[in-house]
């Protein structure tokens, strides 16, 4: 018991926090630098492919030109490369690899002068694998030598993709027909795909497996799991058990703390009476436009998702209008992804601005102008990029598409010019937050909540810079590393920390917990998310042509990512008791005990629920290398993505909207019943989409991968099969509840609020004015 108390005492003292933070941060950054170094030093080459006569059949320039075509027409929003991208179409690397295997086999069968016996067929099949695996790359000349069968395979790959884009009756036809019409561009595209297949099949120098660890699974091409894939899966589980043990031990220590520890020092709970006396400051009232735009973008994003799903089931003709031709899936899916980032960002920026006057000492001069300037830039960015995402793949922007159209990367769809505008928005965000909090930031107490908010916003800004490193000529494997440096580091590291901070702030302002208790939770969350999240990026690189060391890091640290989520879930179930605990105390002191924000609190609990299931459980089942080897680029990834992104960040963003509006709008027009309906509809609808479609479809697709190969599980034959189509249709059940019962009521709440905003006051008024300088709020 003595040891336990001393350990708990150690955790309670912020002065002891430097050592664990420094150690974890040093290890994580060192690991990232190592992965980055290996990305460049071990990247597969982009060679010229020549035959025995020295004739060039595919040049390096052809491959890079094909890569540019792939991005210009946003084909990553239709299919995928190395498993990264959309699932409406094939994985082009897996598809091309299988075409090559079949073509080489056909070449030898055609060459045979007599009827081929079964034993000879077995020999040909072994020869196919040998030719695919044999690495004939010469680094001195940057040339790869082709056999006659491989020359034949190149022509077959080219012919296949000409049919895909020109023949509407082809079994793998691209829809809508006529999306690509330039035969030269399609030829370049096919050569880029051939290079991707070569990377997946040919043996990495000095190893016995391909650059992608023999991914994708295709026994006909000689691609089966490696020993390292299985070994590091076992070691990853070992690390998970140790990590869970540490969490249980930690939580056991904190179980010694009573509810009084969390509520001691908290401000008075937010009641209806307190809300009636509150008048927003000018900057707080100015945040309403962020939430107004956010809720409209949320509606547009959902409708774009509906249109995308309709493309899967072929239901695209309405009243004689062919929506598939008007808005191809490459565009509707781009909107669905990019707008999700926009509306969530608008909410986070808005809520951070809203709490600044409650936490800081007054409003700095010029703060309102800066907030309005940021909103103006953000508005132009969103409107311009949405239009550009449509015009770019349609071919209306020509060479400008990359700048003001579509960059062609999943989750980084917006044109490069708009990406610079986003960087400016985040820079202004950091400046405004710092100006609002610098009066209460104490250099002697670097772990306090105001400091954490500034740290998180600055890190989100810095990570966006990673998205500017790659160019159209950068090796796809290297460029994808920098894309994941933005996407993964945001979503699985700093966004998680920001989530914890914002939830903590809302809990503090609502009077449910003390600042000291939240500070400790934020510190621990940051420690664990940075420890597992930074190196957890490796699981995105299992099959993206990285060496085995990256596989090893990913297996251990990606598995550990579930640990902080479990810890936060345990803390959440403690926190959910706080309104009842504090209500009893309020009554004891003769105060009003009517908690004014049960709807907001519901959404915060939703964040923690989906943090565990969406990000934690659904992430864990696909993160082990041996599971991910078969699962990568299937609907189990889609299942994890929807449950985590909407479940965690979506619920948090809606909580932020309702939290701010509760203060900004006159209490008499608030409709708590409608808020509850929206909460249960959104979360029940999301759960039904998972249960009826995303999860079972993912399991079905996973089984198909293991049974017939990855190429088949991504084929149009599979996508159009009765089981897959049936499950896709069933998504309508959850989707309808989500949209009609969840999204539309939220839109109505926000739109109605525009007519009932409170008048602004120079300072936060009522009881909040007294508390602004109290420890409970800063």
C-alpha cells in the first residue's frame, strides 16, 4: 500500500511530469525521424523498363506522367494505390499485379506447341511467380530488364485500362463512361499502375519478399504473408497486454480518489438561472457564424455521402437526370471527405474562440477584427475549394487544377493555393488563441489548461506544413509519407489531445469538474497519445514499400493506441456521474440544481463511447500486421473511419455548437427535447450503419480476400454481388435516421437561433464575470 500511495503522490505533482514527457517525446520523435529516413533511403526506384534488345517499354517519365494523370482526375477517390484511397473501384496495384500474373501465364500457354498437361501447367505457374519476384533492376543505369513474357504483360495491362475507360460493357468499366478520353493519358496511367504492381511483386534487394512485404495477397503472383508479418503481430499483442496492464495499474491508483477530488474547486454548476444572466462579449457573439456555417457544411457533407453510396448501388438517375455523369463519384466522395474536415475545423475554431473571454483577462484590442478576418479567409477557402474540387477532375482548369482544383490526394483534396489559405487560417487561429490567453499563461506552470490549448493549436498548424513537401514529381511512396504525416498526426495524435482539452474546458465551464483534475487528465492523454500516436503512423506504411523496421514499429505502437482510449473511457464513466453528484451538493446549499446542459453532456458522453468502440475496438482489430495484411483497403477500414471520425470528432463538434449556442441564445427558445432526439438519432443511425453494413460488409470482404485474393475482393464482380449490394442498401436504414432525425433537427436549431441571439456585452456578464479570474477557469 505504501508503494501505491507513493506512486499516486508522484502522479499528483506536476513538477514530476517533465521526465516521462521528455522520455516519451524523445523516443517518438526519434522514431519518426528514423521512419522518414527509411522512407527516402529504402523507397523503391522508378526505373526505365527495357527488353533484352534495350528497347524502352516504360520510361521513368512515363510513370511520373501517369502518376500526374492519376492525381489530376482524382482517381484516388475511385480506387486506391497500395490500398490507400477509395473502395468504389479496384486497388490499381493489386489489379495490375493480377493482370500481369495471368498475362505471363497466358504467354507461356500460347507459346506451347502442344496441349499442356496439368504438370506442365504447374510448372508454368511456378515460372510466373519466379518472373514476378526476380529483381532485374540495375541501379547504375536505373533500368529494369524485362523478359518476353513481361513485355507481353505490359501490353495486356495497357489494353485492360483502355477497355476500362472506353468500353461501357467491360466487366471493370469505369462509370461514368467517358471520364477519361485521351488514349495517351490512359497509356501513361497504365504504365504507372504497372510500376505499382512491380513494386508489390518484385523482391526487395537483399530480402526474400517484395518492397511491400508481399502485399497484396495474391498466391498466383507469389504474394503470401511473410514470417515478419506474423512475428510482429505476436509481439504487438504482447505490447498491448503490457500496456493494458500499466493502464489498469494506473487506474487502480486513481480509484483511491473520490468524486470530491474531481469536483473540489469547481465553479458553480451551470443552471438555467446562470444562463439567463449571461450576456456574450463581442467576440463570443462573433463565433456564431462559425457554427452557422459548420452546420450547413455538415448537411452538405452528409448529402455528398448519400450521393456517393447511391453510386455504389447504381441508383443515380433521378427524373431523367444522370447524377453519375453530372457529379462523378470522384467528386462526390471528395466533397464528403474534405467538407467533413471543414465543418469540424469550423466548430473547433469557434469553440476555442468562445471560451477565450471566459478563461482570459478581457479581450485584447483588435481581437474581434482578427476573428472576422479569419472567418472571411475561411469562407473564401471553403467556397473556392468546393468549386475547384468539381472543376478540376472535370478538366475545366487544365494545368491549374493542382493549384485551384483538386490535388488528387485522399483527405488532401483541396487545391494547393487553398491549402496555403488553410495554413493562414491555422496561423491566425494560433495567434488569436495566444492573444486571448497570454494574460493567464504562467511560465512557471507549463502544464496548465491555457498552455495546453496553445500547444495543441500550434502543433496542428505545424503539422499542416508537412503537406507542402511533396510535388507532382515526387515518388508516390515518398509523397504518401508526407500526406500521412498530416492526416495521421492530426487524427490520431494532436486532434485527440485537442479533443481532450476542449472536452475538459467545457466540463470546467459547466462546473462539473475542477481545473486541477482536468489538467491531470489532459497531461496523461497527451503523454499516451503522443507516445502511441506519433509512432502509430507506421501502421499506414505496412504495405507502402517500407522496410521491416517500420512494420515492427507500427505493430507495437499502433496496437498501443487503444490504451489511452480505454483509459479515457474509464475516466468518462466516472465523469458521467458528476451532474448527479453536484446536483445533490447544490441542493444541500439551497441552490438551484437544474443542470442546464444535459444535451451537451450527452454528446460529450457520445465522444467517449465512440472513442472506445470506433477508434479503439474497430481500430485494434485492423492494426495487427497479419490482420491488416488481408484487411487493408477493405470495408473494415471504412467501418473504423466512419465510427471514429463521426463518432468522436463529429460528436465533439456538435457538442461545441450546442454548448456555445446555449450561452448565445435566449433560454426560452431552447428545445431540450429536440437536442435529445438529434443525439439519439445521430448515434443510433451511425450504430445501425456500422451494424447493418460497414462491419458485416468488411467481414465479408475480408473473407473474400483470404479465399480468392485481394484483387477479386476489390473487383466490380464483388462490388456488384448480391451480398455486398444488399448490405449497402441496408445502410439506408441507419442513414435515414441519421439524416432525418439527427442532422435536420440540428440544422433547424442553429437556423432558428439566428433570430434569438442575445445582445452583446463588453465583458462576460453575470456570475461568469466573477469567475473569469478564478482558478476554476484559468
